[in-house]
């Protein structure tokens, strides 16, 4: 039943233009209704979700224009309510499993979620990077963010596609430039359109992979046909993978598959039961919460790396696989359908849903004809991304009359947060972290209003 419901939902929200158009119109109307009923947070979130869903281009364009006019402080009933929701959003952020520890001790945000990449000096701002979208309102809620933004350029790398997101838009309240990592054209265009304070730059969470850990290992036998590194979540579409494996099994070809994940709304046992329902549990091996080195070992044993979700954020696992010289298969139409240049004839291929069984067979049989590590080594390393980051910020800083004497240091992105590419760089920023700790508010912003 869950499988059929998932497929029906996909047809309605992704595949059928008529249903998408109707859902988009209805959702936008519901958002407006909620705003008029003074349910400003709920109404604003509905409009933002409608834009992220990309259901109806006319509706999406209208919503984008509405948010642009709101951030430009144009008067109007709806715009005033949207402005209130964006301004007050950090007040309404409540603890969730990923954030409960930060609400209990906001200083923990400085351990892998908010990282200094460059120290400020005379007439030269430093650089501060904020990881994960849910961090941004917490930064505003628990820190004197305005004072920090006077000393540091802010860099964010949102964790999900679709940047019409209150987590992002609430940073406009700082009225200072925020450099937004984006390799998704639709998102880059949106942030550029919606506010002059948002500056898109072509980096993202998957351009900072540690190619020293994820690398080819000597003398490792290729005894796994397919690997999929994905959380135990519905959007990762394990059922669609199992359906393709079942079809191949019926053809007489049983693959050996490794699934690596961690618990989200689903658990390991849910995935195991799903595999059994498709009668492929005998060829699927499940691994949970492995270290990066352990994942790299499995990648080295694998012929093909598979990403089969329809929409998420930028995906690190396929780039980690490329660093281990494992080609990938990515579902055609992934996210908003942009053909990412890092999926090419040297690194892997896009594949339509109906063609997955055939594509798996071809890639498994021809994996040796691909050389993905060679491609990303000159384009998608932390050193390359640091150059892109520095060039983008330096241009704006010098134009504003700032000095530029020091570059940002390279960093790493992993499942558990940010780290320094060179661990010894952390000591360079002791004074910066002491300053940031001093910017913690004794009472969170809006605490009295929220109560």
C-alpha cells in the first residue's frame, strides 16, 4: 500500500501537468487564505513550499515576485504579512531531533555548524560559513547576528533544493550581503531575483568532499555490483531500486547490492522488509552509520554508485563515489531537471525511470570505461571550491572599498557538519571563536514575543 501511495503521489506532484497545475493553484490560494486569516507563519510557509515544489510556472513566478516585493519593503496587505512572518520566523523555531542540542546549548553551533574561514582585520571582514538550512534561524535567534555581520562576510550552503525557504529568507533581516552556495540554476536565479543582498556563488555541499579519504584503494576486488549511500527515507525511493532489481532477477541476472544509510523517518528494518516484499532481500546487504573510511572501502568494492531520489539537496555520496573512481547513475530529472555538468560521459549517466534495469546492466558491464576521479580532481575539490569562494567574495569586497590581504581556508563537508581541510587551521581562529561566543545572547531574540 505504501508503495502504491508513493507512486500515486509522484504522478500527481511530478509527472502529470494537469494535476501539478491544479495543486499549485490550490496551494497558492490556500497560502493567501491563511495570510488573510492572520495565520501568517502557516500561510507564508505554504507559499514557500508551493514555490519549492515547482508545480506551476506562473504560480511560482507570482510567488517569487511577491517575496521580492516583500523584501524590497513595498507596502501592501499580503506583503506586510509576509514581512512579519519572515522577520519573526526565528522566534517560532522550536527544537527538533537535529536541533534540540543547540536549543539546550547554542554554543554547540560553533562546533561544525558555524565555522570561521577567515579572520577580520582593519577594513577587512572575515568569512563565516553556516552549514545546513536549519542553522540560519538559530544563528539569528541565539547570536547578535547584526554585529557579527559587520565583521564577517556570511556564506551559506542550503541543505535542500528550493531556496524559497524561510530559513534562508529570514537572513534578509540582516540587510547585508549573504553569499549563497548554489549549483542549481533555478535556485541561483531565485535568490538573485528576490533580493540584492543574496549573492549566488557556484559552490555547494558536494564541492567540499575529502578526496584524501574517498580515493581508490589498491588491490580491492570489485565484488559489489551496485552501491547506494542514502538515508532510510521515503524520498530516497528504495522501493524503486528494489523494483528494478526484481525485474533484473526475473531476467536471470541477480545483482549484489550494498545499501548504506542511517535512520530518518524509516528504520533499517523498514528497508529490510521492503526488500523482502520485492523478493530481493537475498541480494541486498544493509549497512548503517558507517565511518567515511568504511564507506570508501565499500565504494572501492563497487562497480556503480546509484542515486535514485527525485528531489533533495545536492548529493555528496555520488561525488564521494567519483573520488573513489566509481561511476554513478542519477535519475533523469533529478531536482529541477538541470543536467549537472559533473554527470558526463567520463563520470556516469542520467537514466530514465523505465530504463534503470538496462542502465544498471550496461554500467556494471562497462564500469571500467569511466574515470570519474580524474574529472573531479581538477574541478570539485576543496582547494578548487576555496578558489571559487575567495574570488566571489574578493570581487564584492574590493568593489565596496574593503582590503583583501588573506584568503579563506578550505573546508570539508560531511554528514556531521563542517571541518577544516587542514586541521591545524582551527588554531588560527581561536580569537574568532571567542568573539562569536561573546556574541551569544543572554535571551534569544524574540523570546518574550514568542511566549
